[in-house]
C-alpha cells in the first residue's frame, strides 16, 4: 500500500527524521495561507500523487512570492499530471504540499528495502542522490552501498557510521546521518514497510541533512496491525476496477489485450496469459479468483472482466485443489444466465470434482467451448477469435 | 527415500481442529500420511479425527515423536506457530498460510538460522511424496509415485505441470511448493540439492515466476553441482513491469528478473527451458527419456 509524500513526511517527522517545514493544501487559498504561516521567501509547491517522476512531469515548482504559490497551486490542482510512471492519461492532482525551499549543497540517496537475496531489511545508500538509483546501480554499481540488517539486533550505530563514511559524509554529518538512519529504520520496522526511499537526502544551508523527498510503501498483509497507516489509504490513487476486485477477494490487473482470463492461482494465471501469448494472442487481464472460489465470486469475476470493452472472448482456466470444479461450474452457469455475456467462453476445468463440474456445464445446455488442457484451451481461444475475424 | 517427507514421517497439524485443517488432514490420512496428532491451544486433551490434540507443539513432539508439522493457522499467527515448531525440534515445517507479513518472515528466518530445520512455504500448497506422505492442500489424485522431482513457487501451476507429467506416465518422487512470497523458508537451491542427493530422483522440473534472482541462482548452482537434468519454466512472460501479479514475490523490479531474461540465463546455464507452459510435461518427457 502506498501513501502520499506529505503523509510519509509527517510519519517520518514523528520518528525524528528531519524533513522541511511544510503542510498539505487542498486549494489555492489554503496553499497561500500555509506558505504565509511557514514564512520565508521561497517555497516549493509539490503535486501530491502516488506516481513518481513528478519533477519531470512539471509537478514540482518553486515560488518566490505568495502570488506565485497561488498561481502554481491553481495550475496543479485539478490538472492531470503526466509523469514517466503515470501512463499517457496522467493522474488527477487533488492536493499539493507547500514547503519552505532550502539551498542544496549536495544530494545523497538513502533507501530501505526487503532484499530478496539476503532475505533481510537492507539499507541502500549512494553519494549520487536525486537520480534513479536503479540507473546508478547499473552504470556505477561501486557507488551503491548495501548493508543488510540483522533483525535480531536491528540497525546498529556502527553500521550507520560505515554507510555514512562510505557515501562520503564527514565530521558531524556522520552522527546526524546515524540518527537519521536509525529513525528511518525504526519507522520501517514498526510500520511494516516494504520500501522506504529518501531521494534526495540533501545537505542544506548550514550543512544539515534533510529528507527533501520521501516515499514509503507498506505491507498490505500487515494492515490489520497498522490502524494509523490504513487510514492514510487513498482510493482515488488506485484503479477502481482493481479496488472492486479486491473487495470481492479477487486479484485483478487490467492489461491491453482482448482475451479475458479467469484463473485460480497467481502462477497458473500468469502461465495462462503466457500460453495465450505463445499462440500470438493478447490477454486483457490478470485475474486470480483465489482459493475457495464460491459461485458468487465467479459471477463477480465475470462482471469485472466484461467491464473491459476490449474483451472479445473469455478463457476460464481452473485447476482446483482447495477449490471445487462443481462450485466453479455453478458460478459459470449462473453468470451466463444472469449477465448479458455477448462473447464466447472457453472453459478448461481440472482437479477436485472435475467430472461433476463438466457434467453440470454439459447439462446446462449453455454454449461453453470445452477444452481438455491448457494447450487445447489456448488453441481454441485463438481459433474462435479467428472465426470472429477479431 | 524421496526428499523431506516420506512414508515414515510422523506428521502433526498446527491449528488441527480448524475447518480447513480438518478437511486436509483427513484427505492426507486417507492417502497414507501418518498424521500422529495435532495442536490447538486450549483444546489439549481432546481427540480429533481419532488423534490426540495438544496445547503446545513440544507436548505433541514428546508424546508422539512427531518430526513434521503442517501449519494451518491464519496468517497473523503463523510466524509464532513456525517458531514454536522450530523450538520444539520439528525438522520439517510446512506453512500453508497466504498473507503472512513479510517482516514476520524476516524474523522467522533469523530465528531459524541456527536451527537445522526445513521450512516449506509460506503461501504454498505444501509438499507431497505420492502415496507416502502429503502435508498440504493439493489434490492428491493427480500425483503418482515416480522418479521426477518437482519444485515450484506457484501452487496451481505445480498441479498443471504434474498433470501434464502424469498424462505422459511420468510420476513424481516428491513435489515441493516453496511458495510465492518474497521471503520464504526454502529456496530452489536447497530443494535442488536434496533432489540431487536423493537416489530415488532421476531428474527435476523447476517452475519459477517473475521477480527476484532465485531461479537464476538455482540454475547457476545446478551447473556446478548437479548431475541430474533440470527442465525449467518461468511464469509471467506477458506480465508488465512494476505490477505485482498476485503473489507478493511476483513483481518485475528490474531488467534481470523478467521471465524471458531469467529463462535466457537459465538456458545458458544448462537448464532445459520450456517457454510454453502447456508443454512442460512434453518437454520433460523428451529430455528425460
């Protein structure tokens, strides 16, 4: 789960990570008031959307007067900000973060991730701040410092000093960086984060270190014990169809093809998409109905897949372990009867209660195209699409 | 001998009296698994499925000599249950739960690091040595005894591969689901090593997914250390970067962990790669015979 920059900064401030003075604003007057109360002569106005690359998209601007704060806020709020991460449609800006501007002497990168190699929380730091860290890691891997954290003892001070020294910090900054890193780690650990990124970590005016930009994402599986984080969720930043699917216990991701897919299990769902692609078809979505797929769940899956106007055919591929093919069949029949399904449906059933499920579909008199296995299913999808001239 | 579980394994179920646990324990017992008891805190002393229920894992181990545990407790309680099993000296811990917080697993792995145990999962259908021992939720009837080891991150894709194998008359020595989470108990290398050392396994099918380095790490290990042939597939050729595909671990985070990039590297390292998931069985049949 992702949150906005202003929320991340408030959270980090609470843990003792130095961040610029600033507040969120929802309209022009609000932004001017915030700037006035903050004081100073220059402010940074930052569009608050979840996607990265906002600077490149024109979503981060410096204002030298309160009028300018108003102008920039007026431009940003209500506009669709397009960044390298939003896609061509962009994302609607509904609020801005107004901060006191600082003079930057030097920029560093500081991040925490759960590293799959070491299977531990790992600090990543670099003297090349303000840049894409993956690019830095690719071109100059020696400039990226990695330090895994032993969960038994946490991030130790000596480790922080080592990291700070390795990215070129000196004197008092080493102690300041140590404090900052440990605060960030505590926040990461307490709040079940999956990723935290301070980019840039800047050396400002008098040599002080400050998190100029901050991004965090949190473990959706841990939200039950994170009431404060759960409240920060912004559904406007998520695909409404994906939110609806999650509400029904389905895992749905929209893609740009025309073959709708309804599958159980993430691995098989991906493999089904792959099999379609192997036959030169294009999947319209990833959809995992999960374990224990009730007839209602199957009906909801159909509704969500069919809401995509590009879908010309649906492939249902179920390999029931914890699921039961007869439940799936019941859901299929009901969906066909209740919903206006104007596209052909190819069905492949296997596993628990497969005979019963297949019999139910045959006895229904409805027009299902039955497939024996994955290859047969993909072949029949493409043949049927071919007949339609799609 | 098969790997990790066999017909002499003495299995307990944690969360024994729950609905899913009961269903799958019964199914396992009907297929020859030696379930010797179970644990449900607060229900110690009861009898369930004609087996004793204990309050703690250490009591269960003491009374029954259990050496394998299937953990069927809900995700928020799973980390604790795994550590309890490890502390009681269980050698093979199978974790079915899907949705354990990642940092819980980071702590579990630290706790497990100086204990000589195998953790299978989480987010796995489990492990099965056909006709001998099943700890998990997979449909037993698609598996048949044989000499091919299967290891996969995905559950249902494991079933898919097994059915393709069975249709061609190839049975399994053991099938292991290592699970779809980014931090998991056992990696591919550990399972490959066990298959290499197992005299009853002749060859291995390894099924991976987008995200992370472990399939390539395993292929690298296999080139140096394995005499048995490996057929490999990585799901998610058509997955877009940056989108998590269901499993917490299945997300493309760089150029090197796309399905095709991984399969190219695996091929270079000597794995017999199959690019069409519908042909896993056929490819294995051709390579292994």
